């Protein structure tokens, strides 16, 4: 098999034949890397670099976990600990629900990015101006909700609120009542499941939907970066973006598959279908599965809701009223200034809950976001945000208010039965159920009077006849909490055979359908990304990616051993960290695309994304170009498509300047400062800045390379590196201002700090060029230069 650019091979085919291959978008016009293999009257069509990149990472992880479970478990958990220790601030602080635009400081009322987008650009459609939605509101919500939440509602529906009755800073404070603790536990649960999660989905959905349906780009992640990368989106950079998106998506789906497997196994064990321990299609199909699973889900919800009325009503009313209270719990390790009064949160709490959830939501962002984008064609941004924010939030509050509220009531009643047994029979376990040491049979009488151990006369009241047994929370077996609640419904008076078994089977069926939906939709999106957004890929490709998902999930479960959930959580947290950077950049591209859409509507024009990118004033050499263009030649095996030729040229200075900037950065810096500040009176300042940069540069290199890895040395190393970034970013901002180039100080600082060799090359070349040349002219010049280079090499 050879690396083939299908756009080069298909170049002489009639336009009609091209259209038959892709009804929505002509991928040939972008010149993306593709391999096409005819098979059985159809064809396999995929991007080789994107696919190989994802396959190496995913199957490498799977094989490692299978071959060395203990070693991989230790390493994954250690990586997870480091991410939690070093990047908790990054995960929480960059959540798109709380992110401000990078190009301006917004007023307080606009600090929530997604809500600001709904207000500012809410009337813009994911499609042409007068396009109508493909799905009605009811169908749209069913598909949206099924893809966005699913299995987790069952796994955590009862367990999470019960978990949060302990271990967090509020529960451990020592002075809150049980009512206050329960209310905060419910509020914290909804915080994890509300707008915190759906923000990531919306960033991808809006960005990809605008790029594809408004501006006719392929429905892939790489299209979201076109306002920033230009034609590099169709080259090796775009391939890597889609490849890593596949990895992140599979990691998120694996977590859900693992949770689903736990919950299904726990349910089957409850109905005695198994006797083992739990330790160790297309849109139409998805729509049908979503409808069935939602029906089963709502059957459980309605049954429990009307079975126990007052407590759920109280819980979700209180949660709705207090959802906006401060929720993010603090966390400090034992040696990092932890409170000495014994009332702090457990050190593992933030890592195991909030950071895991954000990582899990982020890893699902591409999968759900692209799916939401696809079903949102023709809808306005405001409509999408309302459906994705408000409806799931209300549903989540109702769901956890019902099931979590019932879990609270039963846990409280179990504790009351312990006290009753102690008072009447001097045995706290007198009412203990034979089925479990954590469950208690409820006396089927209206009232029992007793004197508590502290000599207080009390009355045990039972107003819910037939609801028995009730259970305390067992954190070591939390997946059974859901089925403990369902199993308690033994109406009307037959306490051996009630409705618990029926409700358990309803849940198992519903979880199984969500399980299949997640796997099917996940493989659909992954295959979509691997084939450059092509919508009619061969079924064998989806089978392969579904098999890859299963292999990864199995490998992570094997690696996790007795605590397999930690292995699944580690996959989400680790893969979600780099993808969070993608989300940050996509926030900026959403604003760019919305501004262009508004301009087109206001002026009656039809400016494309390509035209808009070319008319912008940018550096002649982007930081991702220059020497990095070698990768375009490398991954094309020297046969670069003519449409990507202008992003494949590498000059001698691109190479020499890069390495000079690595070993002797003071040389290009002094040259840049003298050209940017040529006045005689500024010469001394240029020399001082160069000297300071040189000192801190070699200092941070030496400290990072030193044998000592103590916190003090590393902190000083980071300080030195950031100082260098500030000096170089100031020089870049000066050049931008002199040449009137697009950009902002935040981007200047980031690239100057982490891509400083490229920034030096970029600034030197910019100052040696004429003040400004349009990209169209520059592209022709670069293409001619590349052709001359090819001729010279030949």
C-alpha cells in the first residue's frame, strides 16, 4: 500500500463523479491527505497520517496495559496525580463556561463566554441565513440528551450525592447540620453535571457547525482552526489535530463503556443473572436507540418520583434555588498548608471528582460536539445553547433530585433504624437485612416510640409502607447504590417479590442501550474524523474503530485491577488536558467566524473563510511554519500536493535561524531590538534587554536540566523562563504594532515563551521583508520558490 493523495489521483475525474463520492463537501478542493482502496464495490477512504497517529497511541496504550498491568497502572496513576497537582487551576480556570475572550477584557456581565456568545451572536445560524432545522424540538432534545449524558446518570444518580455527604470541605467542617450537608452534596453533584460539562460540548458544536454549514468546510475538528492556521489546517497540523481528537474521543468513550459495564454487571448480579464480582449506525439508528433508552430511563424516573414524593420535590426545588452558590471545593495536600483542625476536605476529593469530571467532559467534547453540530444544522446559536444548557440542566436537577433525594431519605432511615435497634434491643444491627450488612428491613408499622441512647424520647414513623429494605451508602461498592434504591420498592405488601426486580431489569436494558449508543456514536465520529469528514465511509472502518474502543476499554480495566475505575478516570484526565488547549483556541475562532457571518449578512456579501484569512494582516512566516514545514514533506514522502506546496517550503534561514535561536538566542534578539528600536538613544536599552534575556535563558535551561528536581529549583527555572517570555513577547508586540499586524499580547506571550526559536525566525524575517504583502501574492511567491527548489533538486 502506498501513500496516495486522492485529490491528485482524482484530479482528472469528471466533476459529477467527484460529487457522487461526497454529496456535502468536495474534499478534493482542500487537497487533504487520503488513501482510497476499492473493496467489494465500495471503497475504504481514510487519512493515513491521522489514522496512523491515533492507532499508534491507542493500540500502544492497549498493548502496554495488557502486557504490563501493574506497571501501567502505577504509571497512569502517577501521571494522573501530577496532572492534578500541576494543572487543577488550568482545568477549572479554562472551562469555557467561565472563560473571557482573550482579545479584550469583558464587562462582568459578559464573563461567561458561552452565555456571551448566545447574547452577542445568538441569531446566527449553523447554516445559511434562511436555513431551517432538520429535526423538530422533541427529536432534537432526545438525540442531544442521549449523546451528551447517558450511562453516567445511572452510575452516579444515587451514588454521587451520597458520596458528597462526606469527604468535601463543607461536610467535614464540623458545624453544619445534616440537612445543610445533604443540600450542599446535591448542589455539588449538579455543579459537576450542569453547565460545567455542556460548555465544552457547545464550544465544539458551535465552532464545527459554523465552519461546516455556514462556510462549507469539512465537518471535522481541523476546520475549527482554519481562522488561526489557514491552509495548514489541511496539512500535517490538521492531520495531527484530528488524530489527537480521535485519541481523546476514544478515551472518553472508554470511560463511559467501563462505567456502563460496572453498572450492568451490578444489575445482573442483583437479579441473580450472574454470580461474579465486579472488581475486575447512522443518525437514524442513534435516534431510535435514544428514544428507547429515554423511554426506559423516564419509566424509572416516574416510578421512583411517584413512589417517594415529598423528598424528591424538596431536593430539586432546593437545588434549583441554590445552584448558583459557590461550589468549587478547595484542596491542599497534607504538607501544603493544610488546616490543622481536622475539618478539611480529603486530599483526594478534587482529583477524584471535579478534575475527573472536567477531564471526562473534555474528552467527550469532540464526540458529542460534532454530533450536536450535525443534528443542529439550521438552528440558531441561541437555540442550541438554550437546549444544551437549560434543558439538560433542568433535567439533571430533576434526576438527581429524585434519585439522590430518595438515596438521602433511605440512608437517613437506615441510620434511624440503627438507633431504634440500639434503643429497643441493645443491638444496632437488629433490623439488618439478610441480603446486605448495609441494608435494613423497615418495620411495616406506622409508629414506634422509643428513648434514644442520649435519653431523648423519639418516634419512628413510617409513612411509606412497602418501601423496604433501606440501605446505608457503601463507598466500597458504590455501583450498587442505584439498585438498592430500585430494589426497595416491594409494593404492596409482599416483601419478597415486589417491583424492585422489574425496575432493575428496566435499568439494565436502558443502560445497555446507552452503552451501545455510546459505542456506536463514538465509532461513527472517530471514523468520520479519520476519513477527513467523509460521511459515507465503508462499514469496515467503523468496525475497526469500534474494536479499537473495546480493546482500549478492556486494557484500562485490566490495568486498573481491583480499582479499575481509577484507570478509566486517568485516561480521561490525561487525554483531556491537551484537548483543553484546543477548546481555548476554538473560543477565539468562534468569535472570528461569527464576526464574518455578521459582516456577510450586513453587507449582503458572501466572503468565504479562505478569502477572510487571506485579507488579514499577519506575519509573513507563522510560528507553525518555517522549519516545521519539513513535516509536510516528510509525511507526504516528498510528494506534496500542489495545493499544499506553499506550506511545504523551507528556506536555509528557517533551519539555521531556528538552531541559532536555541543555542545563542541573544544574537537574533539583539538584531531584532536594533531594527525595532533603531534610535541612538535606545541602543543601551537594547543591550540591557539582550543581556537580561541571555542570563535568564541559560539559567532556566540549566535549572531544568539539572539533576536536582526540588521545588525551589524548578520554581526559579519557571520564573526565568517566563521572564524570557515577557522580554521576547514585548519585542513581538512592538513589531506587530509597527507593521499593524493582527494578534494580541496573550498570544505574543504564549508563543514567545514556548516557541521562542520560531518567534525569533518570524521576527527576523518580518523585519527583513517589505512592510506588508497580501497572502495571495505571498503564496504565489512561495509556490514559485518551491517549484524552483524542486527543479534545482532535480
